[in-house]
């Protein structure tokens, strides 16, 4: 794995509604290597989602700098794929048409969209096949189960081959079995493509199962208080969570977050 | 189930029929003279006898209503997009719109006669003024209630405001739009008839006004029946288009969520 830094967050603070407003994050430092899968965990309301928006360039930091791919983030990045807890698929579009949405918006794809459509559709079909949605191209989102919608949402986040994938509790609303299936789906896709990924989650098992590094955030105003490397071999499988190394790390993380929550009270 | 379905289909007709029978009976039992409240059968005869005259006026009402309504759709959609996509415009314009909508349009008809003279223009404009508001409000609501997460997804792809509105905002507000069309078309009829009543030489409003001045009350009712029929027909057309265009909004879940 390349150790070159792809995302570099240096001393970033974010105030809501002006410098006197609520502090969402404060003095936040964090870096993610190219091709790395980084997880961010923390007590609820610690500013994890603010961190996502900051990195994606959707909100400017009040202080500090953020660099992605060596370039300072000044506005919305165009190399980012995003998925949230809510799949946010468009109900009037079929699964295939939903996957085409980013290609109708992102430059340079949009200018050649019509000409390249057959190729895009072939790519989309391959992607859907990989997440186990082969044959569901023409279904509408409301004809899919929650887990299937989330798979499609993941495909939509990846269709334009983003160099940075940002996931904000993408599996939070799913039942345990579906969630674990999707961990493996995500892991397999990540291992094949090695897109840099930031996964925001409050599920410690999920963080340890998927990530190369786990960053722990403090309660609001959020900052990174510690970072752990996860050296478990890949691909991780349903047996991995029963390894001593895995459970030890989950225990350590849980203890850390308990302390952070206590400090906030 | 089958029986219920057929009964459901027949219900509107049965309801109208029942009302007409009750109305007829009341008029007979209380011996109400037809220059006060004509029996439905008398209205029907009047409708039949004066059909050419009524149609002469109804045609004009239909045209002015549709013109005013068409104008309302164009203005309402544009206004809705602008108000729905900008918080600042929303804050600035909304009180003005609500204020304007609260003004009784009847009061504006004489003003428009001063500006445009007696005839079609005041009727078209009254129909327009009465019917654009629901369209604008509904389009604005559809655009303004876009999920913030979806906006984040789109903005992180480099989508411009125009992209967001055209790809997501407008398709998303289609169900709201069609709902508002059904309300607006009936309001447009109200508007044009009001204006014709006050200042026109042709139209159902004019006919009703003249007929009541001459105590031809059955003719008044015949005219109103025609307006109501036109309103129902237009409503049905838009309901049909709505069903075709926005099936995704009135979907039935085929298999459950979760899992």
C-alpha cells in the first residue's frame, strides 16, 4: 500500500453560524494514505458528519486547511463518491438510471454521456453484478429491499470511479445479517479497486472489520484523540471478529469512547 | 371485491342522481316556484332548449379559462422554481404572494376593465390570478423539501444549482405540480366566470348575469351546470395525466423493506 498521504487535515476547526457559534470540530488533525480505508468512530454528535462535509468541500472550515490529492480543498470536490445511511435513490428512476445520475453531472462524463451510454451501462451492470444486484437494473428503488437500495447507493457512489469514497454510516439502518453481507461486498470492491475510503460509523465492529486505521473522535467539539492501526489479514471474513486481536481492539476502542463521553458530561 | 369496485365506479353517478331526486322532490313538495328554485327537470329542459345559446357562451368561457390557466402554469412554474430554490427570494417574496393571494380578485376586475376594456382580457387575467398561486406554492414546496443528503451527493459531484433543479428538483415536484393543477383548473373557471359576470359581452358569466336579471332562473342553473361539467372534465383530464406521469409517487409496495 502506498504511504503517500491522500487526505491531509491540518488543525481544522468549524463553527456553525459564525465564529461565535457552536463548535462542530476543533483543532482536528487527520491524514489518510492513498488507497487506505480509514474509519472514524466517536460518540454521537461528535461532528463525524461535519468532518465528511469538510473533506468533500461542501462546507469551508473556519480555520485550518484540508488537502485532497495534494490540492487544497476550496469548493465541492468532483472526485468524491458519497453514500449515506439513507440510500437517497431517486424514486422516478430505475436502478440503472439512478446509477447513471453521477455520469450526467460529473465532468468530463456529462459532455459525452449519450455517446458513451452503452459503455456506462455495461460498467453499471458489472458493478451491480458485483454487489449481488444483477438482474435488478430495471427495478425502481421502491421495489427493492432496504439492503438492496443500499447496495445500489454504493454502486452510484462508485460509478464515476471516484478517487475518494466517503461513507456516512452507510449500513446503520440495516439488520445485522444484511450489514455483515455488505461489509464483505464493500471489502471486496475496495480490495479490487483500492479507492481511498473514509468510513464514518458508530459501529466499532464495523470499523475494525473494514478499516486499515481507526480514528477515534472526542465528543463535540470533535477532534481526533487517537488512531489505531488494524493489522488483521485481508480479506477479513465472518470468523475474523472472533480473533483475540479483533476483540481486544474493539474493547480498547469502546473504553476510549466511554472516556470521551464521560469527559463531555 | 368485484362488487365493491363496480359500486365505487357507480358512486359519483348515484350520488348526483340521489341529489337531483331529493332536489326535485323538495321543489314539488314545498311547491317552490321555478323563478326561485327551478326543479332539475326544468333546468334540463332549459338546457336542452337553449343549448346553442349556452354553448355560444360556454365556448368563450372555456377558451378564456384555458388561456388564463395556461398563463398560470407558466408563471406558477417559473415563480415556484425561483421561490423554491432560493431561501432569500423565498423570504422576500412569500409575504407578498400571500398578501396578493388574499386580495379578493372580484375587486380587481373593475380595475382591469379600466386598463384593458370590457371583454376577454380581464377574464383571462382573473382566471390567471386566481389559479397561479397553488401551482407556484406546490412547485416551490417540491423543490425546497429536497433531502439535504441528496443535495450533498449532487454537490459533491460538482452539480450546479441548475443541475440539481433539473435532474432532481423538478421531477421530484411533479406529484405536487399535478395535485396543484387539479385545484388550479377549477379556480381558473371561477376566475373567468366572475370576470364575465361583471364585465363581458360573452361567456357563461355574462349569460348567468343576464338570465338572472330577466328572471330566467332555469337558464341560470343550466349555465352553471355547463360550467360544473367543464370543470369536472378538465379535472378528470389532469387526474389522468397525473396518474400516467407520476406512478412512482402513488406506488404500491411490491415487496417489503428491510432484509
